[in-house]
C-alpha cells in the first residue's frame, strides 16, 4: 500500500497571515528560510499539538519529530512527570520579587549532576549562558581575545556572529580568533601568536555544524586542549547547549574525559520549559558574581521545577543509554534503507544527535529531495542540521521511520532516472 | 563601510560592463552605434581595475586590461575614476585624442541611457519593456558586483572565504539567468546560465526580482512564501546573500 503524502495548504495560508505582522513570517531557525525547508511546500510550518515523539500540524498531519524542537524535547512532548512538577509549582508561585527556593534546589542538583560544576547560574536561552561565559572569562582574566572553532555556533549575540552578518559591526568581532576543529597545532599557534591576550577558548564538545558531516574529537584532542588552557591561563568554555545530557548527564566534557572551566546548558535541561544554565569552577565564581547580567524571568520558579523533574527523570531512565541505543538502531536502519535503494547515506556525529548526508551528489540537492520526501510521509527531519533522539521514541516509531526512508528513496530514484 | 577601490571595480566591471547588456537589450542603445567605425576605449585606474570596451556593429564587449585600445583614459586613483561615474570628474585621454568626438557624443549618450535604465524614474518603470530591460540590466550588474565585492571588499572577502568551490545559479524564472562561479574563494560573475550549478537562487518573477533589487522586499521573507527558491549548497547562498547586502551599499 502506498504511503500517505502530506499536504500543507493550511500552513501556507497561515504563513501568509503571519507574514503581515511577523518579520519573515517566521524568523530564525524554526522559520522556513533558516530552517532550510526545501521546498517550502513539503514542510509543515505550524503545529497544532504535540505529544511524546510526535507533533500534529495545522493540516492534521502527524509527524515523528527528529528535530525535537531543535533539542529541548528530550523526554517526549508533554512528559507527565515534568508537566506534573510544572503544574504543582504554578499553583505555588513563579515570577516573584523574592525568588523561590527552587533556585537553590536546582543549583544543588546541577552541582551534584555536572561533574565540572561548583556552582550554577541560570538564565533563559543557550545564548544567555555563552555570553555569560565570555563575560566571566574576560572579567576573570582581564584579557579580551576569544578563540573560536571555525564553523561554530554559540548563539546570536553580536560577539558570536560574524563580521559579514547583518547588524554586526567589525568592532563586535574584532577580538575573535579562529582555529580549525581538531587541529591542536593550529590552536597552539594561535595561542603563541596572541600570548597573554586570550581570555577564553570556546567550543562545542564535537563539531556539529550545519551543512557538513559532523566530526568527533580526535583521540587525545580534548586532553591536550585542557592542558594548554591551564598552562596559559585561558578559560576553557564548553558550549554544551546542543549536546548537553544526551551524551552524558555529567556533561559532555566529562563524556570526553576532561573538565571544562565553564559549561553551558540549555536545550535538554527542562524538556521544553524555558531555562538555561551556566556551570563553572570555583575559581570563576567571584568573577561571575561581579557581572551586571540578569533578566526579568531568569529566576522564575516554574521552569526550575521543570528542570529538576527533567534531570531526575533523565537520571532514573539513564537517558544517554537510551539515546545511544535508539540512535544506533535508527541510523543503522536508515543506512540500510539507502543501500537497498542504491544510495550512499553518511551518518556522522554522536548517534544521539545523528547528522545525515547523502553522498550521491555534491550539491545537497538530492539530499534535500530525499528529506522533503521523508517529511511529506510524516517523519520530520531537516536537510542541514543534526537531529535529536528523545526518550519517548519507540521501536515502532523507528521501524516506521525506516519504512518511510525506504519509500522516500524509491520516490527520489523514480524522479531521477538518470541515476540508473 | 565601503571602500573606493572596491567601488572602482564595481563601477568599471559591473556598471560600465553592463553597457554590453544595454546594447543587446535596448534598441536605442545599439542604434547609437550603427554605421559607426569600430572603436575601443581603455580605462586604466591606478591601484585599481583596467578594462577595454570595444564598440562594433551595434554591440559592445568588455575585456580586462587595456593594452590594445583606440582611446585610453587613465585615472590617477580609484577616487578619480569613481568621480567619472558620478559625474564629478571629466576624463582626459592619454591616447586617441582624434576619437574625442565618440567620447563626447555616442559614448556619453550611451552612459546617459545606461543611467536612465539603472536609476529609473518610477514613471518609466510603468512601461513593461522599460521595466524588463531595466530589471535585466540590474540582474547582470548585480551579478558582476557580487563578484567584485567578494574579491575586493574586506567584509565581502570574509564571506567569499566561507564559500566552497562551484557555481551558483542566480536567476529570474522564465526571464534570465546568470552565474557566480567560486574557485578558491575568488568569485567570477558570468552573464549566462550555469550548466551545472551547486546552488540555485531563483526569483519567481521579474516583478519580484525588481522588488528585491530595489530593497522593497526581503529575500528571507520571500523564501517562506515560495517566491524565492533556494536549493543546493545553502551555505554558498548564505554567504552570497551577505555579499548581496553589500551590493546595495555600493550601488546606492
């Protein structure tokens, strides 16, 4: 029996309505442009409801969601344990002049959970914490330069954008230095050339950039980086916003065998409730204490309650093990589906955050076509970004996904008789 | 945040270079050249670009360098050459004084016509033929300007540095197509369609292209509505769009 092909007429109508009052209709990574919805007609643009591993769009189509809201959905949408904690806290208090003691409970839990953490500082988005980390490093070292890994993404504040981005001026990024991922000699060279001027080295645990195969750290890379930073007084910042908790509940720095000086968390922290955390070493506590850096909702108790429940559940179910096993089961199946149809699907990165790329042409157009066919059949993936496993994903979901992948490969092959 | 050297490259290769397209698209341009003896004008800008424009049989062609030309116009700086384009500098030939009549007559009329199409009166744009010629001229000018910015402007070079090798198809559906070729982070604007693009940016109509070129609509918003199709190596298009932002800065 042929698979149902989803259409998105209502999405398109609503997008036209949205475009009248919202810049770009939908801006940012969840919008059709930055979200690389190619073609736009293949993708749902608005959801109506969500549960577990699924969301339903405004046209009534169901999707198994491998983007997980770009990471936050780690236990499953509307997880009953997290949402129960939320509802209970909502009855008590949320955003109040004197914050709730939930902030202490949450900070204690973070310090107990994250191996490198002596303290925890809370905000709302991942970018709040990367900015806090950079300010803390500069406050502690009284140095200005920051080393980035080429292809990085650490948020959208001007300091972490690039010189050619709209709205960014050269002075915003004048103190940014760039090295190649996994190239320790390049890092050593940059450090030597800027001796005494570097405040921090900031990096994700592995290279999970967009539009390219993701690359894990080379053997011993992180250990050498850690040693160099210690010797030179450079603050080592691990941006664990995307990977955090899916690899290791003690932090991805712990997963790769080191301890960061500062580590940033957000996405998987509270299963979709809005909170982020910067954790750090004791020697940086007084520096962050001195920052003028705060926000209206940063100490709201409801997201704290959600995060506490989320972390406790992630520990209870051993989330990293689930993500690894499900990630491997899924990606092995996808690779086999590709091979069955004469395609070469490359899977890179960690299985919990797998990245897919068809290697049968170098323009990505074939890959984009395949992803579009997958989405039209009810499995939400993207063609440019890593994906995410969540704990509620069932074996049946994985089986269905692989069937969809097979059918999508067949559709692509049918559309391209020239491929043979 | 522009520099005069990059502007000189744009003014010569993209703006004066679009005389090629003007002669092809606008009958009143080619008629200015009919029954005229072939003539070539060389532009040599100290510290900047050089090129020769040859007018022959009602058409014109630009080539880099000016070792062989009938009339040579030297400019002591990029600023002086830019002054020619904005009308504040009168050039003095170093060679070919006896062709001064062509410079003062046909060439001036051609550049005036070019300005009419490139900086149109809104009333003129109501004429469909004028609208089409003006928009296609802009497409070609922008294509070449993108390459010049990617190769010369400091911020543009940063964008080009992040572009992989390959060709980008830059097109208006059913109307025209140009190509940006990237090789070793150097850009080349080509005024014809790509045979094998690695990335595609296609505008759904000439009207939409015009609105984009005039800054009335935003490319990102148009992707969502389906009025612009982008596919292939999106990272190439991301960087192209950043350079495109700077085109408006230089051509304003």
